C-alpha cells in the first residue's frame, strides 16, 4: 500500500491540523476550515492560528456555513478577496491554474491532496499517446473524468494532450471548471452536465471506449434530475460499467473520500481488471508545523499499455 502526498506544490501548504480543524495556505490566503478526520490536538495554539489566518469558515448547519474575516488585507497589502488564483506545475513540466472562491459549504474549489493523481494522469497520457499512433503519436488518448468537480484531473489530462470528457452533475461547477481551463491556457475539453452513473451506462450501450478513466465519487450526492448517489450503494454498479468501457490500452484511477472506506474495498472492486498492475493506498497532507499527517482518501490506480 502506498502513501502519497503532493510534492513541490508551492501555492499550497497545510500549516497545522487538529481539534477538527485545518489551517491552510492557498497562495497568500490562509484559511481555517473544519476537518472531520483531525481527531488529535493542534500543534500551534488557537491564538497563533487566528493570528496567521485571514479568514475562517464557521459552520451553521451540517451542510453550510459562513466565512468570518480575521484580517482585512493579504501580505502584499491587497484586500482579502472572495476569489483568487493559484497554480500547480504538473510533474514539474506543465502549469495548470485554478480560480478559488469562498463557498457556503466550506470548499474553496480545489482538493490539493489530488496532486499526485494529476501527475499520474499527465504521465499516463504522455506514455500512452505514442502507442496509439502506431509509434508516431498521431492519436490522442480518450480520457473520461467522472464526478469531475472543478477539473484538476481534466486539466492534467488535457495538458498532456488527451481528448478529455469532463462529467459533473452541477452546472455551476462545470462553469467553474471552464474558468480553470481558460486560466490554464487550455481548450477543447468536452463538458457534460449529467448524472455520472447514467452517463457511464449510456456509453456502455453505445460501445464507446476510453483509454483513461478517473473517478472521485462523493460519499453522497445528487444528479441534475434528483438522481441519488450513495457511495456504498452505487460504487459496485458504477465500477462494473466503468470497467466495461475501458479500451484495451488504458489507465484508471478510483479515489474515495469517505470515513471508514478502506483501500481493501478499492482493491476488491478493481483487482479482476487490474491484476498485478494495481496499486492502492492513501492520499494525505503533511502539516508543516507538526509531524501530523492528515488522511484524505483511499485510491486504486493501474495502467496497462
């Protein structure tokens, strides 16, 4: 089992974590947000956290809250913004950019722990491309990103030259992804606003195949027409469909963030197709002010080409 954490992500830092909160830096902006997996004590004091942070998320219910401003300006003297930008260099080669923002459900528009998967996607597309063009690199790998959120994985695939289809059930999030594509100086991503499971079933019926498939399903969710998603209830059906639309030459990443969801479950879902190529493990973030590692999901990934 592998333990993976972002390397050389200059625009992101987990400063400290504990007591069900995390202190993070996104570019110049330092935030305090809830973190249900931080069961241990903080290393820094509460006063040190609030001295460093610019803004703090205050929950008002189980699903929403509001942001409390702790400072009026950033280190460069500019006002604390509601929207700002950061970037990441994939595999040290290609820059992708994100527009971040303060949402009512504590997210800011990026899951930085996914950076190792972005590197893997980029490298997989680069390695796969020549073999699809008869050694001449004439064909682009077809890649499908399901539950795609603001598109980090889509940007990584596109930056490497993939023909990428981005599927998410929330129209506003897909619009946000388009902003990130433009900021990254990329183009021609196919956008689909649809329930992910319905999309996979339709592609299966049509006989469409993909060289790469990426999934980062939520624990709970809803499709655009009220379709219900629950990870434990639906993941087996989803994976059966996904594995049926993988082309002969392929790579796949399945990531799951759900309390109590084991990488052994991921292994059991993927082992028949992946065989000896399967790698499983956990994604985590390392706090710079402490020895604490914050676990943020289990993953399985493999490639065959």
